[in-house]
């Protein structure tokens, strides 16, 4: 990622959006749909039906549905953006009385006093771009702005995502070159609204590989709001120490802690490699990772599917350069695999100017809407981020106890996941016995493999290895899903190893190896098995295992002979 670690201070323009923000936090509106304007592309036949569907589901007034005629393409020129998106949307907002402006004289830091229009009233907070509306604005070399002589090349760039550019719509005279400081960044007020919505808007999109995916995203968000977001959370760090990039790992590690503290089952990997295709990722509700150019790992498995309402994010310079694809980049493929919300970059953003994912999740877990959490985490506007998902989606809108009440009443199978969070929270609060009792009781009552696995994990953590082995063995007999079986078998192997039973541990590690489809993804288990084979004195098996390791990971070539320049 070129220049990913550069300081944002060198890139920000203080002149734009420089009005002071004042006032007290407002109370969250009971009908948030009334603060939303939907923008569809009349040139795409699938765009308007999706706008109507969302408006019906979220209570968006029909007079707040704006049709434009834009190119049916993801990438457009600056002129096309101005003429087919910016100007028509602005005319719609003012004509409908949703935004009000008055003439004022403002002081430009370069030109001095100049006549301008200032937004004095706004009835809306959010613009939603529907499937079919262009995604990104290409760089325009014909744009020449009066910038300081020492302005760095990065700050002279004028390409941007359509929604990040539209976010500055209420403020006139915003320079096109470089990013603009986001006044809502790190703002933990209860909601986005007056007076800040007179200076900026939250702009996201309901988009994806196809219209069916977008409709499913809308439905999934509504379901997850009612019942909660349930499943496992996965965090794929890089283990990087370079100061320019380490903060990316820091954000993700902080996100991991947030979900662990919220009671989720969390996997964290801090090695350079991304999760491989055979990593036992199952029941994923949260995914965060970096840094691969195209979708990879478990998401390539034909049977992989996110849990309902899942939020997924892969940090990469061009992760969102297209959203209408199922196989390239990250945004489109994650949505195609069942995620309800994600974000990405349409052009190079630089690490320090990309969303702070830890802030995003902190705000989301606190009950904020998806788009509010997104813009709270984004340092700049008029830049490269695209937020894709229902902007009003609040996966943590209701308490865990309320989720359990609703899941029980409606006999929803995700009840076991809600109890799993309850078990983890009880244990974190010091109620280990109470947590174990709840886990046992509900595992039996619900015939839950999820809670049965958790019971084994609790026993193993407490050093009660023989009891854990009994639970895992029983569970393995009833497990049919391949990657769940891989995870349980590896738990058994590790537990036997901890219990000083190396022969049985070796047998189960070999079983794990036999289950993993691609031997290259079993290297870790080959190495563990080899070490145990040596420990039990099975030299022949150790040799065979080492030969397989050498085949899969060839050793480095020997150093050149002394005096041999080659």
C-alpha cells in the first residue's frame, strides 16, 4: 500500500468545513427513516425497485426518494459526477425543502471575503445511494486549484468515492484536491444530527454484486436488529512491527478486545499470513483482516456463509474499487458470502486516513447505526472510503437479555449463540460456576453443539482435561460439518497433549491432517505431530512426517561455498 503510513496532518485542508460545531447531543429519533434521502439511478432498471423496497422497510417518505440519470458504470469522470449526481441531488434537496441556504459573505484564507451560500437548515442527516449509482470519481488533471507551493503530491489528488464527496454537499467552496477534515470523527454523541448536518451529511450505499444481494442485506439487517448479531468473531492481524503500519494491527487488536469483552467467541491470529482456505472459520458474525489484494482464505470455500447480519472488513488500498463483483477485491465477495455490511477503499487512502476500525466497532457496540459508526471512525471526507450496508442498521440496538427473550419467544435457533455470550459474560464477571452451570443446562436443553463445545473449552481452560476430553469426544460423534470437525479434533489433540498423553495427542493430530483438504494448510499439525512422534520414540513416523514437511515447505538452499561469488 503505497504511502500507507504517512501523516494525515500533511494532507488535511483546514480551510474546508472549518465552522465550529456547538450544541448538545440530540435524542435518537424514533423514526430515523424520516432523516434519510434515497438516491437511485433511473438509467438502471434495478435501482428504483430497491429504493422503494428499502423505503417501505425503513419508513422513508416517498418525497425523499430522488431519481437521477447517471452513467451505468462504477467509475465516472468529475464532470459526469457534477452533472449527473451532485447537481441533481442538490437541486432535489433544496427543491423539496430538505436543505435551506442563505447568501452570506465568508472569509476565504486565500481570497479573503467572498460571497457564498451557507446552509442554515437541514431536515435530513443521511443520503443512501442505491445499486446502480456510480461508485468512484476518476482523477481529473484539468482541475487546477490555488494550493500552497509546498503541498505534497498526495494532497493534490482529486479522485474520490462518490459518497465521500457527497458528504461535503452542504458546505460550498470545498476544494477538490486532497481530503477534508471530518468534523464527526471521534464524536460519540448519541446521534448525528443538528447542527452538524448543516455542514456535512452521512452518505453510504446499498450496493453489491447483484440486486438480490442488496435485498438480502436489507432483510438481514432488520432481522439482526430484532434478534441480535450472533456467531463468532475473527481477527486476522499481520504481526507487523513497522511503526508506519503497526497501528493497523493495533486497531484490530483493540477491536478483538471489544468483542471479547462483549462475550463473543473470538479468534485472533497475529502472524503475517492471512487465514488460509482451510482455517476452521465457522459461524462468522464479525471478520476483520488485512492485507491481501483479492478475496482469499475461507471465503473461497463454496460452502462458506456468514451469519445473518454479519459485519466484515478487509483493510486494503483498493478493497472497494468495485462492489459489483463476487470474485475480485473484497467488498463485493464479502457481501456475496452473506455479510450485511462492510466498507472499503475505491482508491489509495493511506493508512492514517482510512477508517479507525476500533472506533467503528466501539460505536457500533454502543448501539449506533452502521453509517454513524462508520463516519465516527473516518478521519476525512472527500476521500476514498465507501460504506456499504443499511445505514440505519443497529445490530446492538437491544440488550442481550432482550435478545434472549425474543429468540425464545420465536423459537429461533440462534438462541444458543445468545446463551454463549451470556456464559462468557458471566465468567468474565467472576461467576465461573454459574457460567458452567448455565452452559451445561442450556447445552442439554437445546441439544446445542455450540454450547457443548463451549463446555469443553471451559473445562479445558480450568485444567479439567479428562472431563473436557469426554465432552469433545461426545461432540465429535455428532459433528458432521467438516471445519467444525477439524476444530474439535484439534481441541482433542491439544487437550491430550496437555494431559501428558502424547500417543493419543499424536493420533488426533494425524486425524486433523487427514481432514484438511489441502496438505499445505496442515503444516502446523504436521510439525506438532512430528514433535510428538519424537517424544514417544517413533522415529520412523517422525522421519515420514519430516519428509512431508520438506515436501510442502522446501528448506532454504545451503549457503554458497567460501570463495564462490555465486
